[in-house]
């Protein structure tokens, strides 16, 4: 017969008559905590709070997040697997530094994934989902009219996230988010001006119009070209900062 135990979790009294159940409860709590820690560190990396190339100080980060090193290490391993961190033997874990050549390759991969996404959304999106896309598009339009880069950026993230979700392919979502996050390591310092916002919004309209019309090949092409146009905008931005990009070729 198992041991009968009486203990408190939060404000709830619980009775457990099997040690295995205690382990399951602890593992469940640890998993939830690990997910929260993962999201927080990911946000710190993608927003530049932890700089590219910077070594992760586990003790300092654990204290900052008020967590033990168990869930912290679990989150670091997951972020390493996602391509945001890199472990160097005898040196530690570092934020990955994405070079320009890598960023260009990632753009090409992302464009291919976007083509698949556009096709699937045009085929499968419901009326309710299309209305959500319209609402987000209109929010971006208002941000454009006010030259509000921050609001436009938030709307852009939402628009792309909805497109991925409405494609209905979990593997596609995982791959696309992984590539997007790696690109963000390179792009997070970029400044996007009002003229580029309007160009991007014109491309969003082409994607949305094709989805509304049920034109799967049109949506596929529009989304792919939108990503490749983003690649071109990145190169223009780098050129405006005086960086040499002349020898770098865009995908056809």
C-alpha cells in the first residue's frame, strides 16, 4: 500500500497516496516554469537585452529571473536547439552571432516557407480568419498614416503569426518561427523608416487580396515576394549605413 501524504501546494491542501503522483506534480510544475523561463530568455535575446556574442552568466541570470538553475538550463538547451544560442566547450553558452551571409540565406529559406504558407492560407482560411487578417491589416494602415513604426511592427508580427496559424501546418509553423528568430538576431538593430512601412503594407495588401479571392498561387507568390522584398530592404538599409553589400546577390 502506498504512503498517504498530506501537503500544501499554494493555498490548496492536497492528499497524495503515491510517491509517483508527487513526482508527476513536481514535473508538471517544473515544465510550466521551464516554459516561462524559455520565453523570457528568448525575449531578452531577440530584443538585444542580451547582446549577440555575449556569454550567458547562469548564476546572474538565474538570480535575475528568480529561478533555480534546473529550469534555466532546460531553457538554455531549448534555445540552443532553436539556433539562438551556441554552446562552446570549456567556454560556456553564448548568444549566437548571425553574419550577413547567414541572414541572406535565412531570407531565402523564409521566402520558400512563406510561399507554402500563402498557398495553404488561401485554400483553407475561414471567413472569420480572413476578418481577423483584415482587422490587423487596417491597424497597420492606421500606423502607416501616423508613421508609427512601433505600432506597425506589432501589427506586422501579428499579421505574419496569423498567416502561419491559419496555414494549419504545425511543422511549417515551427520551421518558420525558427528561421524568423534567427533572422531577428541580425535585424534587431535595423531602423525602418516610413517609406519602407508603406512599401511593406502594399505587399501585405497583395497577400490579403489573394487570400480573400481564394487565389492560392497568387497568395503564394505575393507572400514569397514580400519576404524577398524585405531582404532587399535590409540590404538598402545596410548600404545606407555605409556597409559594403555590392557583392551580395539576391535570390531570383
